[in-house]
């Protein structure tokens, strides 16, 4: 099916049954440009999402999610279970059934103009990536950035997508008026591992080049080394290589996070291990015997390696202020700050 000539008011009878019940579904689109992926275009009624005060990440904050589902297809993705709220699966459906809020920029502008009290800030990229491949077609982010800038609304963006380079000029102009925090997620330097565990993402080389481009434009950029993978990317040598590459590319800060495996994602990840690295399955079973997070002793070991690498390469040790750049700890009172970043990974 070609993109050209499709009407935004035409409903595709082939829409998934669960999605057909969602208010605002306009059409379901497939195209040879995105083999195996279906885009479900919806007319959103709201753009701003208020995170519950009880949420694990970003309690009480506001977020914007132009897309639901993500073609990055990261096996470990923290956001996968959110697709179950749409009546779809957290496996293949999350990667191939992408919901696109086609009118989100217009709705956001309208919401911001009507609110008596605006949020302190908003975050993008905390659920699924706003610069995943679909953004190259739908181009929702320029309108969102402009709406936030015109409303003088501080915002942050976290992405694995190199498509953000298209908007660097716009982001540079936005930063003249509001606080803009940019983050890139880079944690896997090995190309073979990246293609296996993050098959839809740009390579680490492409992301490092994007980091350099952002810094060359005069913008700060925090790198989320997330997640670090036991037995795959967590050795002292691997961590040192990663931190060195990030320092060379100009990272302003580095926020490392260990692998977090909530129910559903844990089973998916262990199935991947069984296929690709069966030698690690028993070790993971011991590390994650307690549930979603690795054992405390392991966490201390990896964070010690990270601290040593950050000091060696002249990068700051992350603290509460670093987390605050991206609202990670939100508005809920929390225990005293720790130098060790908190799980889970953001995507």
C-alpha cells in the first residue's frame, strides 16, 4: 500500500480487533518501506500524560508519547508490557504494531494554551522512542518541539534514534528560550550483539556520531548507558571502552543503568539468552533469582567499575542533580541520593 493518496479519515477494515475499539483509530497502514510493520494511526484526544505519583520512574511528572510500540525491537525493553494495555502482546506485537498519534502536535498546542497551570516540564522518550524509524515518515517531533518552545515549556528528550539530527537546529533555537535536555541511549558497542539484541536501532557508531553532532551544535547531551548486560557488556574492560568512547564523543554526563527484567520481559529475555547465549542462562538465573533486579553484590561490583571508568576518563559521577535533568526521580519524596543510578532502564 502506498503512502500517497491515503486519506486520514479512511478506516482500514484490517485493523486489529483490539485497536478497533480504541477511540480515535483512523486507519491501519502497511508499506514496503517498513517491512512487517503496521502503523495504526489515531487521532489523539490528549497529548500530555500525567505519570502517577506511585510510579517507579518519574512519579508525578508529565510525559508525551507520540508513538506506542517501538520498531527498535530491543529484547530487554522496559516499555513492552504497556502494549498489553492495547490488547496486544509484549513480544512481536510491540515491535510490529505501532500506534501513531498523527495529530499530537496540534492537540499539545491546544492543551498548553488552555491549561491554567502548566507543568514544570515534560519528558519525551521515557516510554517508547520518539525518534524511532516511523518518525522519518510522520515527522511529529518538529511540531511538538515548536509547541513546547512557544509555550516556554522546558522539556527533555531521550532517544536511541539518529533521526534527532534532523531537528538539531530546531532544538538549538528552542534552547535559546527554554531549558532543553537531550539524552542518547548508548550501551552496546559490539555490532553483532547490537544487531541481535537491539535489531531495529542505529549502530553505536551512528549514535556516537549523533552525539558529536549535538555537542558541536553547542547543546549538552547526557548518555544513558542503559542497560548494562551481565556477561555481555559488564566487564571492566567493556565498561572502560564504552565510557572512553562516550568521553571522546563529548558526552556531558553518563547515566548507567543495570538490566531490569520485569515479568513478561524477563521471560522474553531468557528466551533470547537460550537461543543466543545458552552458556549464560544458569548465571542469569542465579543473578535474577530475587526477581526483577540483579543481586546487590553484583550491582555494587558493576557500579564500582563504572565509577572507576568515569573518573579515569574525566566524566562526572552521576548524582541526584544528574537524574533531575531527566526527571527520573520525579516529585515523590525519595531516600537520600546515592551515586548509584536506579533501575530500571528507560527503554
